[in-house]
C-alpha cells in the first residue's frame, strides 16, 4: 500500500499552504497528489502548478467532472498534463451530482452509468491517438451531415496508457468502474465494510471484463488527525461528515447518505439528513455517530494510525489518500509526516 495526499479545493485561503503540503509529500515519498473541483477552482490548473513545483510525486484529478467537459477536451487535458509533468498524471473522472451538473453546468443528470461508459471509451480512443469517431447514445463524433471529420490528437502523451480512475459510490457504478477503469476513487471508506460496500462490486466488474484485481488501484480518501483525545479529534470532522451524509445532494439523490446506510447507519443517516435539510447543521453534526467518524478516518497517535493503515491494507486498499487536518501549515505538515511514519510502522508499504 502506498500513500497519497488530497489537497481538496483550491482557493479556500490556504493556497500557499497547499503547495507546501504537496512539496513536503513529494519529499516524503508520497505516491500521488490529488486535486478536486466542484464549482470553484478547476483541477487541471492546480495540477499543472503542483507538477511544476514538484519532482517525483504523481498528480491526479479527483475528479475532473464529466458534465464540465466534452470527452475529447478531457483527453487533450490529460495528454497535456502527462506531457508537462513528465509522465506523472493520473486521470480521475466522476459524474458529480445532480445539483452541480444541472445547476452549474446545465447538463441533465440522467443515465450517469451509460454516459460514463461512453465518455471513458471516447477519452481512451482519443488518448490512444487513433482517428476519433464514435456513435453512441450521448455522443456522436463527427456530427453527421456536417463538415466534421475524424481527427487525431496531435499531442503525444508521455506514456501510451494514462491511468484512468472513476469516483464511485453506488454498487452499479462500482461494478462498472471495475469493468472499464484502472482504479476507483472512494470516499468514507470503513475498512471493516470495504468488501461489501466497494470491493465486491468492483471485483464483479473486473470478472465481467475477464480481469482480476491485479493492478487495479483501490484509492480511498481518509482524513488524518494526530492527537491524544480521540473524541475531540472526531468532533472536528462532524461538520464534514454531516455535510456529505446530510446535505450533499437532494433527499432523493444523496450517494453518501446511501453509503452510510449500507454501513449499518440507516436510522442515523435519516436523522442527519432531516436535520441538515431543515437548516439545523449543528444538530446534523451532533447526530453523526462517533463510530462512523472513527471508522472512516485515521485519528490518534502514530501507532493507532498505523493500526488503521494495516486494516485498510488488509481490506484491499492499494493507495491510501490522506487529507491531513490542521488549522496551520505546521499542523498539516506534522500530520503528513506522521502519516509517512505510520505507514513505515505498519509494515504494509
């Protein structure tokens, strides 16, 4: 198992700190630095900047939003970033959610599985530098009856195959991810539930494609906080967990709420969502069970975190992405170093 770092969203007032965190992760031997996008900073610009300021660490999009870009544009971006970084780019894709897709991009959030499958196929074809033509339900290239003709990507990617990841939560999406991708980007992963909530459907997808799990990258993002008071550390993540379980999406379409239910928190997930959508964010945070937070984060001493890393490795995680907590740069750097030390103590690298 290797370690990654997730910078989250750029532009939240910690941009210089984020670069310092990425550079320290590079120095410590972390495998990959991921950047996110929603409806603020875009990931490719951040990743190009990080790539220019680091030497060895991979850069990855977690995620590029499918409704934000035509698939050929994503292939162009991936090829460019791979070339600029010297072959260090990992392409992470995701459908986002209905509120962002329809509210920000004006793209209907319908048939996400079929759209993702077509999107991935077009991206792969374009990055392979074949002349691009495609006939599907959601995209047709070139458009019929017009002046368009099949074109070939002019940029030569640094590598013949750029690793492609999909952010997946639901069972059907996870199964398709196993079938068509090189890795899965996961969130709120509990080691004890990982087989049922993620790996079982991923494995089914791999088998459907005639492949094993060999070489498939299982990449959950896990918040990390160092300290002695586990309860207090967990409490700092209550608003974060409440946001996703309670407010990330509508009442009918909240993938994170459904995930919490699949982990055995049906009643609690409903209460968190009811309170969050009613505007009681503090009440929603208070309703998050300590066990849900503790099982989906790494909290405590270096030894306790090492125990957690062993559990994730045993569950099938191949790249553990850390989101180090801290109010200052020094605190985040300390957490980053503790993560590297914990991995060494865990003996699973």
